[in-house]
């Protein structure tokens, strides 16, 4: 692809690094931005800059937040003794959209995947175990995607906390095996949360 401007080429190259966006799509986006009022493009660049410099992670659940403790963790109406373990913020958003879950979350930041060089120490597993050790957690709900990596992560966490007095459950398999949580429809995901089963049962059936 030949460019008449180095500035245009640089912008296209940067945007094409985003997931699912090739050079042609990146070019269309850049040309669209050039057709818009300059103020609109500046709003976009400022929003992206603020995102990178101002964004925080909740000290309690590790969710993305504007403040040190996110709105969900600060909500006194949530069930503080129930924690739903998820991979990232997309899963929090997916579960919240069902309006069926009223507990708290713990965002791991990924799944154990030796092939990708991701081990337990790369995730927020230790802080989750510390919460359980403190004795205030009554139930841990595993809500990772039903992939080999998700099941491995669930089992690893389960072994870390099984000696403590805490109930462990997993979302019902209304979610197809291999599916990512964020792509499940709200009704199916909501029912999977409500109809969760003891984690030990999932071990026997696997």
C-alpha cells in the first residue's frame, strides 16, 4: 500500500495494530478522522491519553476503575461475602448486564497458560487467596471461560483454597464448552450464574 503522506502512513500503521483491524480498515478510519472537525479528533486523542495516564485498577478486586476502590466494591448493597472470579473487565461487564448477580468480583487479569508464558504469579491469585484466608468470604464462584486454560486456572485456585471454610461453585454449563463469557447472551449467562453448581461436581464430570 503506497501512501502520499508519511503522517498518514504512520497513523494507519498505528491503528492497524489494534485487534481485528487491517491496513485497509485502518486507512478508512484515518480518512474518516481527517474528514471530521479537528475538535472531534482532539477529543478522541485526549480521551485515549487520559485513559493511559489516569486509569486505575481497584485495590480490592483489580477491576479497571477511575478511583482506588471501584463503585461495585464500594456498594454497600452488594453481597460482600460472595466473590465471582473472572478473567478481565469484559466478563464483569457481561455478568453485570444480566442484573442477576449481586456479589463482588475478583479480576485475575488472564488465565494460566504455560504456552503463552502465563503462570499463577502473573495473575492476581495471591490476593484472592488472602481474601479467603481473612475468613470473610463465604463463596467463591468460578466464572472463567470453559476452555482448557480456564479449567486449569479454576483447579489451581481451588487447590489453593480448599483447606479453608469457603464454598466453591462454578457457573452452570449453559455456556458452551470453549466459549468466552463476553459472547454469551444475557439470559443464558444470567441463568448460569443463578444455577451455579458446586465446583467439586465439575471435577467429577470432567
